[in-house]
């Protein structure tokens, strides 16, 4: 049974975090769009890693993987880029 006194963390608003990170990035003011997009891709990769650990309980998951493709995988994510993900499994 869930403990009613436990505090669940609020869900993250990744889109808002990405927009804020883009606006606060030092590259914002020096026309370094590529650097800003790399920072945003790292933010998303970190978020996905944390989400994976939360979902799997940090247990090893043989035969199961989450792969980012598209702009995230290329390190070229914009502040409102979609997330192209592939869940790989060995069928078990």
C-alpha cells in the first residue's frame, strides 16, 4: 500500500527545461547554434537515462535497450525537437 505521507516528485516538464536551457545557454548570444543544440541533446540524454533507471529500478536489463535516433542521436536537438526513440528487445 502506498504511504499517503510520502512525497512523490513532480513530473519534469522536459519541454520547458529545454526552452529554458536554450535561452540561458552562453551560446545563445554568440550565434553558436550548434553548441546550443549539443547542450540540449545532452539534457535530453540525461533525462532519458534518469527515466530508464527509474523504470528499470537500476536493474540490468539483458536483451532490452532504449536507443535515441534522429536529432537527439546526432546531437542536433532544437528546443522543441521531438524525441525519436526505439525500444529494442530480444523477444523475451
